[in-house]
């Protein structure tokens, strides 16, 4: 795995650059955003607010509420550049998120910017960083076991990037 000091430096850099995006901002970047229903006050209000902002921007989206997750998806034709970036990002997450799931973390996406991602665990302080371009993956999220004993809850990130056969069970 990668030098922890360099990982820390990379995380600080991307946090400084991007900070926290709100859910609609994340939808604009990723074409997809999801939250666990239990983490938000009112799932229907969440969907209504995303739809309202999409109407203002004249963006076509779909939203849903199923399996304890509320989500929004943007339907659009993407340019080859956008598609290459998104494909690289998905490949990166499909390679790294299973590492976090196997270590029983409840992995969530904190930041995505270009080819870089910062993920964290919802129930411990573990953080992970990955860059597709630099082929760098590191951080406690991908290397250390989650200290919580209960089986991890399903998160949107794990739902999207970890096949059911690789998810930890009770
Ligand atoms: Zn954890």
C-alpha cells in the first residue's frame, strides 16, 4: 500500500480544493446521488428538493426510494471525455470499495474530483484515498479492520460497487 504521509497530503489537497458538495452538486458531478433513508429527515422532501433544483436547471432526472435508499439519477448523453473519466472512476471504485467492505467498513463517498476520490467509514474514523491517474490507493479504510463488531450496514457506495457475493454478512 501507499505511503500514509503522502495519502494524508493528497486527502488534504483534495479537501481544500473541493470541500463538501451538497447532494445536488454531487448529482451534477456524478450523474447519481444516493442517501440512506435513515440518514435524512424526510426522503420525500429530499427527492422533491432535488427535483426542484433539476427543474430550475432544466435537467432531466429520475428519483427513487427503495431498499432503504433514496436516490436520484441524471439521464443524459455524455461526451467521450466525460464517459472516459466516469468509466475510469467507476473502475477505480470497483477496485477499491470491495477492500473497504471486506474490512467491514460502512464506506461512503466524501469527495470525488476528476480522477480522485476520498471515501470514509460512517461508523469509525477510517479514511481512504484513490487516484486513477496516479494509480495510488491507500488509507486506513482500505487497510485496517473496522473496530465495530456489528455487521456493516449497506451504503450506496457498497451497493453500487461491491457485488453481493463480496459483501460481508453477519
Ligand atoms: Zn469503519
